[in-house]
């Protein structure tokens, strides 16, 4: 199976052929994959070099002229490093664009903490008007990219090497993967397969989320059951607790408890592999099962 980043390159290359409004701004990352597109559309495929602030500013300028810019680099360089430009050049000026990241929280551990971005979604959550997509499979990433190309809003598509074995419906709503009576577990994007393995045999409902902002409050309320106490666990592939506030808001008038599981705040200073980081943050099936079971059985 190809990776989400591979699919991004193929999909965006095709979209550039089909839509003269679409533009792509790069900051070195994935440059080789877009060599053909750059030759075919030199006026709409721009590599600004290792200048991430300029990446956002150039894309915002394109949006001001009516173009639809896709802006791409590693998540840490796309959201964290040029955050002021994201806030002002896009948000303050009221223009749209599509941020497409690679690298996830720790896709390339050998790159060190400079190339990790577990706080990217939480940081974007401080801004108004962003749609945040977290696909769990290359097919879902392709669908979100196609949808984003036709709009004028601000969208963040978070790509990762982590992937589920099979695609699921990718949309704005929570989808029910399995039903239970002992609590609700929300698996975000590429965490679904791991969550399903972790809750095997547990009497819980599993919901799948690929759009985390705006959050599907109505979908959570339906799954939790209006009028009864609800135990909700959210398993996210980025900073633990990023979505606990929106879940609490969704259930504000109901008795409930919310547990947020994800990447911890402590920096892991050994490179290792992605699997090592998942285990260290308690996102492996065995540890997830222990934490989920202990929470819903109280």
C-alpha cells in the first residue's frame, strides 16, 4: 500500500492538471515528487526553499488573487514554526488555504524533536475557522484533498506514515464501527486499528473520527445516550487531551467522564522507531487496553 504522502503527491499532481485555480507551494519537502508537476505548471508549483514563513505568506498571497493554494511540508515546519503567519496571513486576512503536513507526531524519530509535531492540532485549535482532517488511510487522504481543492476555507490535512489496514468513510461525522453498552471510545484517524485490537472483548462502542474540527458533538451525544451517564475515551495520534474540551462541551448537560489518550508532553530523547514511541506513550494495544478497561469499569 502506498503512504498518505505518496497519495498526496499523486492526487495533487492530478488536481493541478484538472483545476487551473489550484496552486502548490513547497518548502523543499516532497520537492522530488512534484518535479513533473513543476515542469508542467511552473507558474502554479512554487518551491520557496527552507523558508516556512514565506511558504505561508506566498500561499496567502495566492489566495488573495483567487487561487486555491496547497501548502506542504513537515507538520513541525507547517504549523509550529510559521504559526504567526498562519494566524495573520491566512486567518487575519480572511483567506483560505489547505495546509497538508507530513511527518505526523513522530514518523521520522531519527530527525529528533525538531521534526516531531504532537502539538500541531492543539496549536491550530487556538485559531478560529479551521477544519482539521486526520485521515487514517491513503484513500481517506485522497478524498479529503479532493474536497479541499474545491473550497475557499481553511483546512489542515494531517498525513502520517501510521495507517489503518482498510479505509473507512471519511467525512465530517463520527462513524460507528462497533456497538457496546459500557462506554464510548473515539479512535482518531490512524489509531483505529490499534483501538479495535485494544478493546477486543470489551463491551464498548467504537466511533471513528477523521474530522476533529469542527467536532461532531451531535454524533457523540447520540452514541453516549442522552439522559444517562457517559464514559468517553478519546484516542488521538497527537497530544493527549487535545479533544477532551470539545467532548466535554458536547456532553455539558449530561453526567459524564472523559479520558484523553495520546502523545504525552514529555520529550523522548532517544530516536528509536515509530513503534517504540507508540509504546512509550502508551498507544500500543496492550497499554491502551489496560487504560481503557480501567476507566470504563469504574
